[in-house]
C-alpha cells in the first residue's frame, strides 16, 4: 500500500462562484477542484502553488487551510493507493488572466479546462470524486454559517 498525497484549491470569486477543472485522464473525463499530487521533496503549500502555476499559469493568494481528509479513501486510479487530500481556500493572483472554457470539457485552451460555477448551483453529482463532493458540502455549510 502507498499513500498518495493530493492538494487542491477551492478558488472563489466575488460573484460567489467556484472554479472547477474539467480533466481527462486514462480515457475518463471528470470534474474536480484544481490541484494535484505532492511531488517528492516539496511541502504541501509548495505543491499547491506549483499546481496553480502548472494548471492556472498563476499563483494563489490568501490561501488558507480548509480541510485534510480524516478517513480512508482509496484512489480511483490506483487501487493500492490510499489518498490523503488537503484542501485550501484561495483566490487567484490574476483572475483576469485565466483562460476559461465556455462549456464543460472545452479543451480549446488545453487540458485541463476551467470554468466558474455558482456555488449555490453546484451539485454533488457535478463532481467526480467522493472527497470533492464532501468539500462542496463543507464549503456550502461554511458559507451558510457566515
């Protein structure tokens, strides 16, 4: 068994929208929050910023730890891996520079593609992975508690 540490950003804007990433991997399409895997020798926050640079071509600001998984989650892609996922809330450093898709899986600007979705309209079924579904619930709850 291996541990697979993942780091993700819950990026929101002033319109009460959240940024989603539409990806394709091993012939499967899925929608998730931006982020990816920790690489050897880097810290979790460093991985978050590296993933933002690689995928979004910019850094993140106001990054704040939101949640780390505290339950067993098997990887969807490698059944011998246990996932540990770390989520941060954050904002884009240059939101005006982000290349957005016009519809889900619009790979015009490459893969992954990104789009804003109203948090209030986003449903669990819109996300592929179990931990992302849980994060959506926690995020909606944190907003309603304000």
